[in-house]
């Protein structure tokens, strides 16, 4: 477990939209919202584009002392020396990511609505776990919902930070924090006004 940066996993966990990046808009959000952690999530670009975009985001995050996490792609995280990687259920093991990225990398794991999965991830060395969707999500429409009671139960069982994800905005974020989330992931609500 990487204890050096875990205090940064709080507040808003920003996730980039799956479109060509507007670095000025992203920097504005990072700066104005005091973003401690930013995840690059890009599903529809080729490897060359991802490498270029991730490199620019890495520099932006370093400038603002923001942790930079790559979604899904351990190889890309390693190439650009990101602070860590976020793994979904089909993105390889925590152990493989740790071997490849090193002891200081931050490894987050999606646990959906499954506390057992979260406990297993913690045992295997994950630095944080994500639960969701907490609310109706525009990014992932047909995903299982995670009741806030699950967050409250998980908080009692886990020693690592919990990130809530799915339909979180500035109006409902407090209920996620109250349930036990250390951080809340936001996509649409962060960028929709900046990137139109």
C-alpha cells in the first residue's frame, strides 16, 4: 500500500471525458476546484493519441501537485510515469500492476457494489477502491447501482480510501461523503460547462 499519497485521495476525483482534450478547460477545473486527483479515461482514441494526451496531462498535474492516474492501461501508465493506474474487472491483476509500476504507484480498483471484492483488493495491495454507480449515471447507463448503505458498511471494514462514482454532482456529493466516501468521482458535471 502506498501511504505517501493516500491523503490526496479526498474531495473531487476528476475523470476526463472521452473526447479530444481541451487542456485549458481541464487546467481551469483542476485549479478552481482544487482537484487532488485526476484520471485519464479515454476509450475511443488510438495509442499514439493516448500517449500524447496523457503526457500533457501528466505535466499539467505535476504543475498543480495533482495525482495523475491512468484508467485501465498499465503500459501507458508506465510509459509516461503516471502516479498510478485504475483497474476495472478485466484490466489485469493488482499484483501484475504493482510489479510493473513499482511500490510507489497508486493502484485503484473498481469494486462496483461488492464489498467482498473490495476486501480482496485491499488484501492484494490496492491503494483505494471505487464503488458505484451511486446514482443514475450518464456515462455508464446500464450499470448496477450501489446503495449508499454498502458504502457505510464498507467504510467499517476497509482501511483504504473509498471513491464513490456514478452520477455524482455538486448537489448529491455530500450524501456520498456522509455515507463514508473519502472522494467522489465526477465526469459530466465537471466538464459540461467548460467543454461545450
